[in-house]
C-alpha cells in the first residue's frame, strides 16, 4: 500500500519566512544606501580638493620659475587687472637654433556675467620674443565656484620677503601665497572651504 506525503509549509512557517526576508531586505537596502552616500561624499571631497591641487601645481611652478613679478596690468597677455603675474625666460625649440623667448603667467579673477555663471580664477599663459609682443597661448581655470562677492580680498595673493614679512609683490620677493575660498560640493550654496598655496622662489 502506497503512502502519500502530505507534509508542506504551514501558514505560520510561511509568515516567519516572509518576516525574515523582510528584515534581510531592509538590512541590505540600508547597507546599499550607506555605501552610495559614502561614494558620493568621497566624490565631493575629491572635487573640493581638485582646485587646490591644480592651483598648487601651477602657482608653485610659476613662483619658482619667475624672473620678475608684478601686479600691474599686462594688456598684451590678459585683459583687466591681474592678481599677480610672473615672467621668466625660456627657449622656443621649434627654431634651429632655439630662440630665447619671454613667458608670462597672469592670474586673474573672472566674474560671472549671467545668472548661474561661476566665479573663476584663471591662469592666462603667454609667450613672445619680448614683453610687448607676447600673445596668449593657453587659458586654464585653476579654481571653480569661487565665493561670490569676494572682491579683491578673495582670492588674494600675499608676497613675503626673506624675513619673512608681507611686502609689495615685485621682483624682490622671496615667496608668495595664494588664498582662495570656493563653494563646497558637499552641501548647499552657503558652505565654503578655503585653500592656501605658498611657494618660494628659486633665488640665485
């Protein structure tokens, strides 16, 4: 005589299984949300530090290379009044023999023109056989989302003598410091962070 196995899942067992699956699903979802927030935060931190890294790279190289330094306008290279400009000599290797040329890096703030535009710190790089003949070669945004309404005080460049004390930015300085405030990507428009870059000249 054959016996049929009528064993199965009771309603109570099914309810317990559903409850356990719900708990596990909620835990997995919470872990996913937390991981996603962590990844997003890391991305924002990288965005915030990016401008400081770019500014440090360009500004340090320009200060170290400079033969002369000025805050006066440099109309042949860049419009407006610069924060600071650095001039040094190099060689144009496209000629045979190479030709000595003048290289200029001008730092200036570009104010927003239209609603929604960002305030930027721009490095204008120029070359020419002399100071009156230099022409723009490249323009690089080295800081985005600068603090609105910062005016001449932000960003700012401060120059120092060898002592060191704050002095006028000219060819006699020993070092220079760039300080800027930019909007953080991590929160709303009212959260800002400040970066500081200081570089020392290679004096003979």
